[in-house]
C-alpha cells in the first residue's frame, strides 16, 4: 500500500514506504491544577493522542525535495494534513518538529525521520 500525505490539493506519495512504523506511547489529554492547600487536581479530557515516528533510509534526492516542499507547504507544524499509513488507515496529523531535519548519507541518498501527532476532532 502506498503511503500518502495530503494537504489541500497537494498529495505527496514517496516512492518507498517508511522503514518501520513505531507508535510512540499514547498520552491522555487533560489539565493539572494546584489548589491553595497544595493538592493537585487532574482533569482528564478523555482524549488519547497518538504520535508516530516514521523513518526512511536511503531515500532519493527527489523524495527528499518533495518532503521538504510538503513540510514548507504545511508551515512545519502549523497546518493539519492527512497521512495514510501502509495499512491504508488515514490519520489527521500535525508535523511535530519545528525544523526539517534530513541527513545526506551518500550520493543521491538521504535519511529522514519525521514525527507526527494525531489530532483528535473535538
């Protein structure tokens, strides 16, 4: 199954799927407050937030440039977009990193790891 990233009318489909999809721990959204007596109260909003770390090794310069253009298009972490994983499951996500970090590892070869946070509709 092809991996895709979609924002508005722009679709990015890398020529290869990521090497591994390693789910990072889910966290629960909520708020913590300290009361006057010093006790803590935690409000659980009942939302689980999933994050994903996707790694590509030895991607081409063309794929690298396509990822960079897509990252710029979504304003880094500013805009939500749809990521479809290798199991054809669509996720509404936000790019977590404020910078685009890819490492050149050879002639026409890059290593890229991105972190995405799933956004839950309210």
